[in-house]
């Protein structure tokens, strides 16, 4: 009985830890390096247009989606 309880506690902890992962951009067959380069390029291009800070994140989101990324 003790082993079953310990197993359930460990399983619950693992599931909760997995649910706390930080969301990020994903695209099939894309390395972290490539994703970071694409994100940096979007941010650079948008800042060159001198948008308001309130608008920047929305436009970055649109830029990354246009490149085929999904936020999750």
C-alpha cells in the first residue's frame, strides 16, 4: 500500500511540473537556435518601425505566426 501511495504522489508531482512549462514558440523541424533567430528578426524589424510598446507584442506575435510558428 505504501509503494502505491508513493507512486501516486510521484506521478502527481511529475504531471504538475509538466503543466508548469513556460510557453514558447514552436514549429515542426525547427531548432531552438532557428526559432530564436526568427524571433529576434521579428523584434528587430518591428522596432525599426517605431511602434508603441503596447502594439509591439501583438505585431511580434503576428510576425511569428506568419513564419509558421505556434505559441504553446
